[in-house]
C-alpha cells in the first residue's frame, strides 16, 4: 500500500518479503518534498524490488527504491529495475 501526506514530507510504502518460508512486513518512506498525489506512485504497486535486511533481525529491512539505496547496500542494479528507479528519481528529484 502507499500512504502520503497532502502537505509533502514523504510517501510511505508498505511491503512484504520472504526469507525461506518466513514472511516479513515493513514500511519505508520515500522522501518527497512536494504535495502527495495518490496516482504518482501507484506504478510501483505489485512491482518486485530488492530488499536489504539485517541478517539477525530481518524485520529491520529497507526496500531499495533509488540508486543511492543500491549503493548504500552495495547491491548491483539490475536492468529490470531501471525504469522504476528512473521514474522514482524523477518524481522525487533525487
């Protein structure tokens, strides 16, 4: 799901991921200084994006949205994510 504030500040994306058969849930923010319009981020609903998580505490996780996220965790960017990353960076001016 996607939640945001009409006053700006961020868009929150809820997501789930699996490690083996164990399912985890979390919510991460995409910083966004402009007012939020619900249709701006709907293109990521249902998309599969990489998640970085702490080995001993997978509930401490972060979905990788933009290039800086991939660099932070030293995850190579697959061409499968290029269009999503580019669109997110365009919308958020990052």
